[in-house]
């Protein structure tokens, strides 16, 4: 099944022959070698305590984890959908190969290159080990085992998303969105239940039995109490177990930082083993779902004829009236004389640009904001407004980083791919009018989404009025982050002809700015000094917002107004690139 599998040779060998793969392998080895050289002892004396090697190993481990999260999902996310676009997936399904063989060929081909990336970092890890203070079985081998398992988890997730996507750019957007949920968002529920005790599955079953017994007894007070107990038990059980689907707790425990995210008095260990169990379950689930999708049904786009609204029940009519508050089939008004037609075209042709979808997105964001508002009022008494404010800032930055490239990275590149750019060039509209229409279609959407997340800050100001000035500064950081993300994605869209490439570049740069600079923050005081960390964080709007809101770990850094000037300058440069490149593209060939 594996020895004579031609897909492995085609996927792996074909990828290794590209210049992009060679550059990634060399860059990986060079970056991690520089990390070790930056902290290597200069006086030919190695610390017997192993503190230096431990500090460098921590920075090395977090950097390698970040690199894998950034790079691994790109390859599987485009693997199967690329076959569908070229028409070769139908040939594979008609070949003697079974779906399991096709899947294993894709999986092993991608994982082969990922393992090579990991191996390129082995010399740096060996240098850390030689410095002393590290255990090969307890530190180095466990770190690489967890990272290899994380790569396998992200690869299977990317292959699953690739079977549901119709284009490479949509596959990348969906994959990075799910990666964000699995790696980062899955950690947040546990944060709110730390220090309150864990609920085992057996105890949860007991609470559910008590609730069913209360229903049978028709006692309203017992039903209310047992329902509250069962609901809280379910939330605790799910919230505390959900974080083990993410590799971050396992890597933090291996690197000696298991207690950094804990608020309780008891630190729960064993995260690497639990991650192995939970990630193994997710890998099997993703693989099973993908193999089932590898058949002729993945090409079907048939839909049911449906039922006329008048033939539905009264309850169904009420639900549809609430869900379709704005009728998606209603006739659209004509474009006004003062309205930018490019902006209207973007809203009407974008997959989620129609008014009913925008209202659903805003409604979902508002529900998340209401949930954060509730947590702000209930948890600020225990943890303080600063810790809760840090969570809100991170979630808002995550929304900006997830939505903006998906909206703006295809503004121009998608037109060039589909041939629509030639039609725009033939219109009497100038390049500036095209750019304005494209940008405003993204800006209005982001404004509505960000406005729906404001109630959490209003509640924070109501609880602690003295932070009103800090909240205003945080909002300025969020606005500048949004402007930077829009101009970055639009500039990438103008520079690259393919939307998938533009989307990948936009996501990569945003993650480097927001998450990559935090690697230097993790290495504060060893090997990086206070001034170096402050300069690195000065380009990160999220770090600036966290420092303003007085989040623990960022209070000692003064990042304003330097961050505003840097972000504004980078935004102006990207806007200039966008305008110049658009003017160049509109000229006759």
C-alpha cells in the first residue's frame, strides 16, 4: 500500500524540487542556529546549573512550535483542492487506488517534508543539549515528539478542510481559522475555571442523573438546582479538557512553564500525555472524515428542491423570519450616482458580502461580546479588570487577523485570476476609484464587526472608571491594527497574481508581527534584554494594547506612542505600494 504508492513520490519529490522548499529548509536551519549562537557562552565556560541552556532551549522550543503552526497547514490545505481544480482528482478516483491509499499518499507526502523541516532544527537542539542542564529523554525527545504529533494533527485537519473547499484561497482561510480555534481558542475556556476545581466524567454523569431524577420528581426547586449544577459541571468538564487538543500546554510543560497560565494554587501536570491522547482522537476523526470524503460525492453540488414557505409550519416560518431578517432574494436597488460601483460590486459578489450574511456575522460577534461582557462582570472580582481586558484584546486581535486577510487578500488577485480585471480596466473608472471601492468594502465590514465587540469595554469602564483613558488607547491600537491588516492584505493582493499566494503572505506577515515578536518577549532577560524586547514589541499592536491595559507581563514596557507611529508608517508604505501597483496594472499592456 505504501511501497508502491506513486502519490508519495509525486507529492514529496515534486515539492522538494521547488526553490520555495529549498529556501524554507535553509531558512529554518539558519534561524534556529542564530538563536543558539546569540546565547552561546563567550568565555568558554558553561554554566553547571544549566540555566543558560534551559533559557535558550525555551526560546528554541517556542520558536519551533510557532514555525510549525505557521508553515505546516499551508501544504495540506491546498493538496486535495488543487487536484480538484486541475481535474486530476477524478483521475485518481478512477484509478485502481483505493481512497485509503490516496489519503496515505497525500498524508505521507506532506509529512515527509514537515519532518525534514523538523530535522533542520536538530543541530540547534543538539547545541542546547551540549551546553548541559537538559535531558535527552525528558526534554529534547519529548519536545520533538509533541511537535511531530502537532504537525500530524494540523496536516490531517488541513487535508479535511481541503476536501470541502472549492478554491485554494478559501482552503487556506478555513484552515488557518480552524488552526486558530484548535491551537489558541481552545485554551480560553479553561482560563475561566482555574482554581475552581475539576469535574471528572464520573461526577458529571452523577450530576446529570440527579437532574433527570429531579425532572421525574416534578420538584421545581430541585430541577433548578440540579440543572445549574449539571450545566456548570458540563462547562467545567468540557472547558478544562478542551485545552488538551492544543499543543501549547504540552510544549509549555516540557519547557518548564506549566504554571504560567494557571491562576489556581494547584498546577495540573501531565499535559504531554493528555495531548497525545486527545490529539490522537482528533487525528483519527479527521482521517476518517477525509477518507469518507474521497469519493465521487465530493464533486456533487446538488441541492434539495426545498419547500415553499407557505407550506411550512408556523414555528418554521417564525424561525425563518428571524434568520432571514433581510430577505436574500429581494430585488436590489440600483446603484446611486454618488456610490462607488466597485464597492457595491464587492458586497454583492462576495460570498459573505450580502446584507443578510453581514447581519449574521455581526450578530455572532455581538453574542461573543455579550459572553465576554458577562465574564467581565463575574470574573473581574477574582482576577481584576486587567486580566479580563487582556483576554478581550487577544480575541479582538484574533478576529482582525482572521477576517481581514480573508476579505482583502483577494481584492485584486481574484480579479486577475478570473479575468475580471480586464473588464475593470475598460471602464472609465480611475485606479484611485477602484482602490477606494475595494478598500471600503472591507473597511465597512470590519467596522461593523469591531463595533459589535465594544460592550465588553463599556462594562470594564463601568466597573473601573479610572481606566477610561486606557480603553480609548486600546481602541486606537485596534483601529491601527485593522488599518495595517487591510493595507497589508490589499498590497499583497496587488503584488501576487494568485489569491492563494496573497492570502498566505498576508496571514504569514500578520502572524509574524503579532505572534513572532512575542517569541522575543518570551526570551526577555535571557537572552534578550529589556531594550531589545521593547523594540521588538514596538511593531506589535497587540502587545501595545496589552501594555496599555496593564496585562501582567507587559506592564514594564512603554510601547506608546512608538507603536502608533510605526504602525501608521507601515500602513502608509503599504497604501503607497497598493496605489502604485494598481496604477501600473490599469495601464495598457
